C-alpha cells in the first residue's frame, strides 16, 4: 500500500504542477505588469540608443559644413555608426518581445509537457520519458531566465557608464550647435571672415569633433556589449549549466526521488 501510495503521489503531483504552471505561473510570466521594471529598463535603454543615433547623425551632418576636407572622414565615420546603433536597437526590441514569449513557452508548453511526461513515465514505467521530462524542465527554466538575467547584468554595467553616455550626447549636441552657429556667421559676415575664424580655431574644432567620435565609439561599444554580447554569454552559461546537470547521469534526480 505504501509503494502504491507513493506511486500515486508521483503521478498526481506533477499533474498539479502542470496545472499551476498553466493557470498561475504562466499568467504572471507572460504579463507586462509582472515585467514592468525590466520593460522600463529596456525602454530607457532604447531611448538612449535613439538619442545617440540622432546625435551622431546630426553631428555628422554639421561637420560637413566645415570648409575643406578636415572633418569629412570623421563625418563619414559618425554616419556609419548609425547602422551599428540600429543593430543595438533591434536587439533591444528582440529582448523586449522575448521577455513574455519565453515565459509563455516555458510555463505554458515545456514545463506542463514535462510534468505530464513524468506522470506517464510512472504509469508506463518508462525511465527514458522521465529523463526527457527533466531536460524539458531545465530547458524551459533556462530560456525563461536568459532575458531577466542578461538585463540585470546589463543594468549593473550601464550604471557605471550612464554618466559617460549622457556626456557624449550633450557634447555632440554642443559641438553640433557650435558648428551650425559658425555656419550661420559665414552667411552673415561673408566667406572670407568665416574662413579667417576657422583658420584661427581649426585645431580646436578638429580636437572637439575627434573627441565626439571617440565618445560615440565608446558608447557604442558599451551598448553592443550590454545589448548583444551579454544575452549571448548568459545563454551559453545556462546551456553549460543544463549540460552539466544533465551530465550527472541523473543520479542527483534519483536521490531526490528517494526522498
């Protein structure tokens, strides 16, 4: 009777967990309210990327107003940075959508299937089904945790560089305004007067726009690391953990069962 009771418990409890996963956990993990803080962080990050894109484009257009070819290479490089910022923006949108999609896949599909499979393995005495159920549970939890964990790590890194990124945007805007003001002076005071002023301060202007370019490259590097590389590294880390756990020949799970 005791063995039969234990077997019934092993069949019923996974089915209860499957129902809880579908009707309770999935409701939270697929809700935007549940992920409000993460979504807010991604939205703020998206705004920052768009501001960087707009600032680099405006700075590139303004630099082309400088007489001669002094700022042309820098203007072209700033224009090229816009395409890289677009890649970062796409990665942020993907993270935002995956936040709820992975919750649905894990708690509405993978974990319930794993629980049903586990119960079926107890009924039909199929150990291979039980092992596959463990793999599904680990895989479901792994894909669900990728985005929240990567966002948390990104937040820790970006907190250090947030001030630097804001200064990059402000510096680019200030330099853009200065160049535009100089261009307006050209139209009002004549070309010769403007060229004379540019010759006097050309080294200073060149240093400023070079500094702007360097700041944009640093900001882009931070964005690529936090938005593209960290999610990939987190995914590789979870895959390694899952493989390590599944590589234990399921002895750990069997001990849990005996308990």
